[in-house]
C-alpha cells in the first residue's frame, strides 16, 4: 500500500494512537527514573546521617564527611554528587525520616530488608555500629516518593514543616508539576490560605495549571538532576534556531584568532535549588579571563542583564582560577531585525582593566552583524520561514 492509498481518517487515528503511546511511555519512564533516583538519594542521605552519629563533633564531622564524599563520588560517578546535592540528600532524609517513610497504613513501622554479614550476625537499624548491611528495595522505596526529586529539593526550601507537608500533599492530590509547585510556594499559598475566608475557592483557583506549568516528557527526562544521575551529558538547546546560532557563533569567535579558547556549551550551574545554563563559555588567552556568553533569541530585557551578572558572580567564585582576571559577560540578542551584542564590564574592579578588555575583545557591532547575518542565513533554510515570525 502506497502513501497515496492510505485513508486519511485511518492514518490520522493510527498516528494519534502511536503518538499517545510514545508520550505516555516517556512520561512513565520519566516518573520511574525520578522515583528510583529519589529513593537512592534518600538512602544516601540516611547513610550519611547514620555515619554522622559516630562523630564527636557532628557539625564539623558532617561537613568534612560531605566534602570528602563529594570529591570521591564525583571522581567516580561524575556530576551529581557535589557538596550541594549531597547536603540536599542529607536534608531530605532528615525531613522525611525512616520512621515516617516506613509507616504502613495500619500504623505499624516496617523496617528495610536486612541481609546478614559474612559473620552471620545481624543487628538493629540506625547506626554505623551495627554489623549488618541494608539491601534497599529501590522499587518499594520509590513508591514512597511519587514526586520528582526536583520537587523534593524545592520542598526542602520550605522551612515550616506544616507548610512543607501541605505543599507535598497538594502536589500529590492535584498532580502539580514542579513548575506549578514552585509557583504555589513562591506565591505563599499556604500563608494565604490561613488568612483566607474562602479556602475552598482559593484552593480551586490554585489547582488550575497555567500554560507555563506543563512539562513535556522530554523536559522531564532532561531535568538536570536526572541527567546527572544517569551520567548523561547535557548538551542540547531549547530550539533548533538557538542551537544553530550557538554553533555558528562558536566557529565565528574561534576564527577571529587564537585568543578565544572554547571551554563548553550549555554549561550548567545551580544556585540554591534553581538550575541555569550558560550558552557558551570561552577563555580569552591574552586577557586571561573567562568569557560567559548568553544568547537571547527574543528581545533584550533588563532581566537578561541581571541574569548575566548572576552568572559572572558565580563564575568568579566557582570557575575562576588563581591568577586569572575577573570574567566578562557577552549578551547576544538575536531578535529578528534587531541583533545586538553587549559586554558586561561593570563588574570589573577598576577602569583600567575595563579599558583593556574593551581594547582586546571583539567589537560588539562586528558580533551583532555576524549574529544578524547568521540568523538571516538560517531563516532561508527553514520551510515557510519568510511568512513566520516565531523563530524561537
């Protein structure tokens, strides 16, 4: 049967069914990966807390323990086991302790599965002095954590235990995405409910998702926590246009001479419980500084400048090496017909250094012209691009 003989209605029905199967499978895969990952992180947190009980000065011991584990685990498993995430795992266990997690519907506590040591001895759970080991059933434990790990990280920022429990319950009951949960916490739904005279109406309004709350299966799988847990490199862009522009700009900057050394693209960084991505990261050899590049497919806003300074502060604290000059940022706006580029230099410690940067860095107008030329070239290759204004 050729393509022309396929009945449109039959094909549309089959196509719709297959799309539904794939999307459902992707959502299920994302949920399963998140649940097992969350169970593993809870178990890691439990073991860290158990180990801390043996330290004479628990605060100092705990800090040193996490620092050493971060170095060793990062060396073995890659990203995902830094000090911040290990501290989150520890805090996760403390906020959802074993006595609460292994409580059955009957109210009786259920202990994790025990396995005997070679000596044949076993002991009570809870301390490192015990001679037995615990073989966690990750599938059973995962059932206790139906929300994604990102949601629990967000919940950890809620200091009030009652409020945290409320948000967790509502997220489960209403099926909130992580974005929706974040929005409800940021808008202080719990506190507003306490003051509201019509709590039912407020809860009903809060349960209605906004368009920005919905996460696709691809976004769920590409969650930075999931990528780290699976040791998958996170190198993707949110749009084909952005990806193409970044690749072309990388080549353009490298062709300007040997001053620019390419370090990476889509470089991730985390501040508190929020993830950010730096589009491009270079090192300028003569200036001896990092160059952080952020591409905006839409119109430039003051928020973009604020975000760049956030990146620069982070880069100065975490990425800058001894003997290097402070990093500089380059904000690129690629809006159709309004390409522009601007260096963020006001974070530099003195005017002389700023003037030196301006002398050695490529002219902003030259970069803007290349950006506009590249975008125009890419537009020509896109079907129907002449009539389309939505290029992001």
